[in-house]
C-alpha cells in the first residue's frame, strides 16, 4: 500500500504542477493517468461502479466526484483533485485542493483550514484510540472557524478494495472515544470536506458530482494512513 501511496503522491504532484488557467479538467486527468500507468500501477477510480475517469476533479462549489471533461479551469478557481492507484492488488487514495491564481482571501483561508483539519485528523490516529477521535479532531477545529463540515460523505477503510469498513465521519456528535478501536493492521482514508457556507449538498444529474446547495466553494483533502506496530504511517505522503 505504501507503493500505491507513492504512485498517488506522484500523480497528484504532477497534476498540481500542470494546473494552470486554460487547461481542461480532462487535461489534468490525462496527466494523472500517464503517471500512474508509467509506474506500472492501475487507476483505482477508472471503471469503479462505472466511473469514467482516473481522477475526480471538483471545481469551486463541487465538493467531490467531479467528472473530468471539457470544463476550462480559470484564474480564481478552486480545484480539488482526488486520485487513487492500485499496486499489487492494494489501493492508495489521496486528495488535494489547489487555489488557481487570484483566489479571494476568505476562500484561501477556507482551503488552508481544510488542510489543517486533515493534519488534525491524522494526528488523532493512534493505536488504542477510537474511530470518533478522528471526527472529533476535525470538527472541533473547523466548527469554531465558521465553516460547514460535510456529513453526507465520509472517509473510509481501504485495502484490497477502494472503500472498506469502517466509514470515517468528519464529525463526532457524541465526542471522542467511541466507535471502532484503532489498532495495527487498520488502514484508513481520512478526508475532511468543508465549505464556505452550508454543508448541505446535492448530487447532479450525472449521478456523481456533488455540489454545495448554496453554490459557495468547498475544499477537500485526503491521505491514506496505516496503523502499524511502530505507530501510524501516512502511506500517501511523498
């Protein structure tokens, strides 16, 4: 899974480096697929429940699962890039959100806060902890900042399948210390999704793209983390 994670990290780095106004979201998808194939890996998302692309590329008010296509990226856009790869039958999964050009400061702060929420969620993973420790760490950081925390979609277990039990919510209504015990052998994809306005979402007619109901921007960051006998290890970190 570390090998798969490194492929994902390389694909995300390549797409971030390529990202500029004037490219289409399909152009980014081609960059990622080339990196993954050249590494001898297989895209996790392509063909998953019929999904037609290597990446999910979600722009502005699109929270997750945006399908790459003819949409042209413009100066001022906020672009979330979600990528998965398979090596030896095991998956890696990670996501980043990138501000393109002249993005308003309040939106940049929201994106930075989402990345910090991911760091806090990762820091809550420890042998002997509980699943709700992760959601509590994310929620307790994001809520006071006034951002929405998307509850309709969660992180997940990951391994030989892209999505495995348990689901990893980004909230913890009853606080930390509850749910599945975290122990060596468990691998999780932690992925906070936050919004500048409402956390309520709709799914578009393509049955994939998830958007905010109020049309305000969203951000999404993700890493795959394993609990090992030597402690937690972020498998998708470069």
